[in-house]
C-alpha cells in the first residue's frame, strides 16, 4: 500500500512539474510576443491562472500528507511536555476541520459557478470544474491531515538528508 501511495505521489509531482514548466514557457513566449513582436498570446493570463490553481491545489494534499505545512510554535512553549502529544493531536484535528470547511465552501462556489455559468474572462473557460478540483484537493488534504494525526507524516524512505529549523 505504501509503495502505491509513493507511485501516486510521484505521478502527481510529475504532473505538477509539467504544469509549472508550461507556465514558465507560456509566460516566456507571452513576454517575447508582447515585447518583440508586439503580439501577446491571447488568453495567456487565463491559462496561467488556471495552471497556477492546478499546481497549488494538486500540491496541497502532498504537503499535508508529508506534514510539511508552515507551523508557528508560539503556544508550544505554554504547553508542558506531557501534554505536547495531545496538543499536536488537537492542532491536527483543527487543521482537518478547517480544510474540510474550505472544501465545503469550494463545493458551494463550484455549484454557484456552474449555475451562473461563470467563465474566465478571455477564453471563457468554465470555472465550476476548477472549483470542484479545489474542493476535492481540500477534502483529500483534510483526510491526509487526519491520517497524519494517527500515523505520522508520509516520509520518503529514500530521503537521507535532514532539514534543520532556523
């Protein structure tokens, strides 16, 4: 099961890298077209906007599963060591609930966008499917946060370097 999860993770990371490469290539071509030829790529902003959303929200479950969200430990100093494990569980459950609420809100926005036929400005790409993708990503992230609470973060067994906090 673990190897299947890693294969899925690597697949998603590859797709995200391709989307990032597409954004860079599109932006480069658009700038060259705009500055040198005087003809920008029509709809480049729409495409970049959608690709950016896909990259960010495809990566959200991966970051959550790895337990790699940015954390601030301001209140950790107030919690005694014996209670620290419970504190971390409480925070993980809070993160799970927040991500689930965000997923629900994206579903609401997706339904509304589909109902009113919301589209992007230049290319008229429907926004509903993008909102539903964001909702699915947040829902998967909520499940990943819940899993991390009980099983710990998904750590790459081949990763041998250690990161140090500043």
